[in-house]
C-alpha cells in the first residue's frame, strides 16, 4: 500500500473520525496501460481508402495506431489489464477499491456497464462501479469524480479507467475518420492521502449544440438498430473534422488556462502538459501557440497510437512516467476535448514516487491467485443463481420447492441483517 494513503484497515470508528478531520487530498498512486498487439500503419490504411502516409503524418502527426483485432481483445479486457497494472504499481489489493469508474465511448455492451465487468474481474466486492461517457474528455471527467469522492470522505480508493475499441465503430470507407482513431486502455488509482498536493483542480465543460459534429447516430433510443440503420452505416462514427478542429483548439487552451488558475498556479509553474492525443496540430495551435507553453513541456505520443479517445490521456500519462518526464514535486496539467461537445482539464501536483522497485515474485503470484479466485467466485455465483432459478418454485407456494425457497430467502435476509458490515 502506498505510504501516502490514509486508508488503514482495522482503524476503529474514533480513529477513523480523527483521520477524517485532517485535510484529505486525492493522489494518483498507481497507473497502467493495455494496448492491442496489432499495429496498423498509415500505409496499411492507404490500401483501404484514398489516403497516404504523407497526408496523414502532415495533417495529424499520426504514424501508426493499435487495433483490437483478436476476439479476445475488447474494451473490457483492455480495461481489466490496465486496471490490474495500476493496482500492481500502487501495491493495493482490489478488495480495497471503493469505486470503479470506466470512461468509455465504446463500451463492452450498452448495458451492463464495462465498469461492472472490471469490478468483477478484479474481485472488488466492496466497490461500486459505473461507466462515464464524456467521449475523449471522459478520463479527466472520471478524475474529477474520483477527486470529489475522495475529498468528501465517501471513498479512499477510486480506480479510473479510460478504455476504448473505437476502431470497431469506424467506417472503413470514410477517410475523414478511419485514419484518426486507435484502441487501448489506461488506468490510474486515486487514493486518499494527508500529503498536500495531488489533484488540485478540475474544470469540466460541455456544449451540446455541437452534438452533431461528432457522433454515432444509431444504436441508441433515437435510432435503435434496424436493417436500415445498418445499411446506412449509422452505427459508425461521423465527424465534421474542420468544426471539431476549431472547437478543440479553443477548448484545450481555455481548459488548461482555467484549471491552472483554479489551482492557484501560473502557466509558468506548469512542468508538463499531457493533452488529449488527437492531432499534433491541435496541440500546437492551442497549448503551444495560444498559451505559449514550450514544446518541451508538452507530452505527445499520438504518432504511435492515434486518437484512443478516453484512453489517450492515461496512456500518455503512463508513458510520460515511464520516460522519466514526471517526477514528484512537479505540476502537471491533463487536458482533453471530445464529442458532446465536451472538454475537461485538471491540474495535479504530483507526489507519488515514480521509481519502480520490482515486486517479489510471491506478490505477483498472490495477486494472480486473487484474480483466479475472483473468477472462480464469479462463476460460482452465476451457477448458483441459475440453479436457484431452475430448482426453486415460486415463494410461498405450497410445494416442497416453494417451501424450500421461502426458507432460503428468510435465512439469506437474516444473514444480510446480522452479518458484520463490509462497508464503513
Ligand atoms: N487522406 C487524404 N486526403 C484527405 C483525407 C485523408 N485521410 N481526409 C481528407 N482529405 C482531403 C479532403 O477531402 C480535402 O480535399 P479537398 O480539398 O479536395 O476537398 C483535403 O484533404 C483537406 O481536407 P480538410 O478536411 O480541410 O483537412 P484538414 O486539414 O482539416 O484535416 C482532419 C482533416 C480530420 C485531420 C482535421 O480536420 C482534424 O484533425 N480535425 C479534428 C478531428 C478530431 O480531432 N476528432 C476527434 C475529436 S476527439
């Protein structure tokens, strides 16, 4: 467990109340990514649509992207992999999680949430879980929610994941969109801490008048799936690139400026900006030209991944840490924009140590065993639920099966009333 965290298992009520009176801060203490294996280059795309490596590089900065081509790779599997890595870096067990937030525009299903699948695969029995759709701004929206949960005392550990497989919603005949996006996931663990710093401020914005500029028209209640919606490619992403570009430049500059001011910092005090990785020209026009933040202070990795939507900022954050660009004591800004239209930015005073000491082998083995156990427990619960539905008769029915069900339901409700609470 991170030594920055206030979470102390076994602390009694008085001790916990005292701890709650001390100021709380929301620190990022773990981070991880997951990327599909398949690399798709600009030349690969030039074989599909009328484009070229030169055009894509010069207009966007993208050289290649990852694509989830294996049936085993999906938004949930990538999210789970990134989440496990974040917990491993933080050295926090999944059982400590209070909330799992998954920011995604390409969820595993319309219902249930991808976050619930992550919660189940991690084996986090105490955690609430929900998806958050703010498109490419979703991860920063998630950080804002996590910070609020932690500062209010409602949660000690919140896992925030940004995960996408947007390539499954692309029109591979539309050169305006199919060249831009890639798949991947990034996750961070936000923990309660008494050490001043962490997520200092968050700015969230939206302008629904631009909802038509970037959208997947069908699949929701406005246009449920029909033969016609499929034939008209209405389940695929559509975009007015020029309008989004103009909005993005302003939104990223304004968001960054506002988050920095709200944190009580000046732009000169910012050590590193990690912008949403959509187009290098957007980053240059907004953060570099408008805000005059030197290029060396801006992290860019979109040449390798393209726009991974809600996953782009956490993936870039992890790579910046790995590259030695993030150090304790630094001020960071994460800034994004996306469909909605939405925008979001956060200023962070980084506190967590970034050097990785390799964990002893038994820790990894223990962690892996925990995940196997979570999987077995999940299967068992599913089977038990099915068996219960198959075997039991209606409650209070004057049959053996009915009486059995009444007795089991009564026992279960008594257990729920008297069991020691697993929550605070
Ligand atoms: N390959 C080759 N030519 C292309 C092309 C491609 N992939 N896509 C468009 N073109 C063509 C256009 O048809 C147009 O041709 P024309 O002048 O004969 O009509 C020309 O290139 C210029 O197109 P334009 O749309 O003006 O290009 P652009 O400089 O605006 O770049 C985007 C297009 C999409 C790269 C750019 O607008 C952009 O990045 N927008 C923001 C998109 C974004 O970030 N979306 C996600 C938000 S989270």
